[in-house]
């Protein structure tokens, strides 16, 4: 009799994606944990055009949540990148007012981790920087055990 292939009970859709940043992977694993459907960088929107009207600049939000019809962009603490992403989201909203896009700033993201118990708050009540990657527990095989 042919046995079905082994299934990893702790597999996550995030396991199959090569994320650009760890914060994106953490966010995807959190969405997986709560059973929220997501897509990673599914669409690029033209937001800059040359004089002839041809697209020359694009914005690709990090996540799309189909059940919410919402794009999510995760930011870093680098202010230069935050400013650039804010500008791109403003351009997106101006050109595509029907598209919903939310920016998750680093502070929002850290509060999110604390709210859902994935990180504890610091002594000042503010969220501390993440110390671990949320996700399923890792199961280690200790070999074959006889049952009897």
C-alpha cells in the first residue's frame, strides 16, 4: 500500500516565500497564525510616468489581504525609507483612490506584536524590539522510540 507523503503539521504559507526583510516574514507568520489570507507583493502600481505617459516608477506594497481588500506596506526604522514609502503611498492614493493601502510603521508593528502576546512590553510600557520570529514551534526528531 502506498503511503501518503508526510505532512508537516507546522508548515506555514510563509515558509514558501523569500521575503525581502525579516519584519515581512514576521508579519506573514502572524497572519498565518491567525488564519488571515495574504499575498506577498502581488501587484505593482505605476506611480511615475515620463512625458509621453509611459510608466517609469512603480510601487509594490508588501502584502495584500484579499478578505479585507487591503494592501499593507511595512516600514523600517530608517527615516529615509519611511519618507520614501509615505511619498509612494500618497502617489498611489492620488492615482488609484479605489485602492486601500495601510502603512504599518515600526512603532505600529511593535505594538501589534505586544498586543498579540508575541513580545512583551518594555519597562516603560513601550514595545521592545522583537527578540524572536513568531511562527509555529520547531519540532525536532529525537529518533525512533519503541512503544510497547
